[in-house]
C-alpha cells in the first residue's frame, strides 16, 4: 500500500498489511519524507539566523543613533527619514527571521526519529528469508514523539519532582513464517519527564528538568500445541537458553501451550543497527559510541533464535518420547 503523504503528515502513524517488498518501499518513502523535513529545517534555521541577526543589529544600531541624536537635537529631517527607513528594514528582517523560526518549529513533527522506521526496515529484511513468497506482514508504527500529550498516562510526584509518565507502544510487527509459526514483535517506550522548582534565599526561582526512560522489546511465537507438547513446562529451560546482547536485560519469560514470549529491557538510547563491527580499529569515535548502545534489531533477532532453540528442543524431545513408546514391548 502506497503511503498517503498528506494523511501521514496529519497523523504521523503508519499501518499496513502487505508483503515485505511493498512494506520496504513504504519505509523508503518515510525515509525520504524524513530527509526532506530535516533538510527544510536546516535551511530554515540557517536562513532564520542570517535574517534575524542582521535585522536585530540594524534595528538596535538605528535606535541607538536616533536616541542619541534626539537627545542632542542634532537630527535633521533627512536624517530622521533615513533612520526610519533603516529601522523599518531592520525590524522587517527581524520579524521575517522570527517567522522563519516559527515555520521551522511547525515542521518539527515531520522530523521523524530515524531509528523507528530504520528498525522496521532491518527486521523486515531479516524476516523475509523465513517467509513464504508473498506472505503478508502486518506492520504498525507510531512515528510521533514518545512524549506527546495523548501518550501521557499519569502525573505524580516522584520524591520532590513533578513527573509526567508516558507510555508509547509504537511498534508492532506480525506475520506467519513459512513453517507455520505466528511471530509478533512489539516495542514500547516509557518516558518520565520530571520538573522541580526551587526558590533561593534571594527570592530567585530556578526550575530544573530531567528526563529518563527505557524501551521494552517483546518477541512472541505461537505454534500448534500438538506439535510441541510439554512446551508449557519449559520456562526454566527457556530462561537459561535465552541469549541477549551485552547490557540488555531479560525482563520476563512466558510459556504456555503453543506459545513462548520473551521480553527484554533496553536503554532509551537504543539504536536500530550499528553499521560497523565493534572491533573495527578504523571506526571513528562516534561509531564506538553507537556500538556501545543497545542494538534493538540484534536483540530481536537473538530473542527469536532463542525461542526457536527451545521449540527445537521441545520437538526433538517429543519425537524421542514417541520413538521410545513405539519400542516398548507389547
């Protein structure tokens, strides 16, 4: 399904059920829209500063000259007219610059978080090889900021801090693999915005703000219970078999008949996928910083592989028990 650009710029949400190639085309469209918005905001910022600063300087200098000349009664009619024109030009430039900054601010929602559609692109490409041809994938993305007002769930005090709590279930991917298993990958971000005001002995008021948060990544696989008997009794094995990247915390393991779910906790500064290997000596400093962050796509892949390791063990054990039953003498 092609992206409806005008509607997307109203809602900043994406939802579709289509084969992987079609979804990847849509993600490329979102990437292009994001790049265009970033370019527009950069251009407006540069133009705004190059307009507002000269305008402000011209207006201030003009006012200073006018005020000094009026005090000494040294201004002529021609000089006054020139100062009016100069001041008008400076004021107009200042106003235009401020309007450009206002325009830039209105484009902020269009400057998307690259990680969000980037994570969808990486996971779609990795899952494509395990899907039947033209198998549909349901993808749902909320590309708004995690701290928009309708994502706030409560307000409360945390110590001395006035705190806003936000929950953002922004990513859902669902599909059926070629082996018949139904896979669901979800990501939820939780954010706290804290604010505290303090009045000093001199009467001055100071306001401090801080922000903290984390992300939860959940991978769930649903299979036919009769093909994987006893899966619901393997929670301990599933926990020990789960492998995750360094610093990523396994929060929860749920097993039931025909279902296995893993949930991990990542830093709020997660990345969709670092582009270089950690040991690459030529990687610049900013790459080393990115590689130290939690890799969401790698985490999801390792969680899915861990689940399949447990499913494989369950299947082998069921076959072994069936074979032993057939060998028992009558």
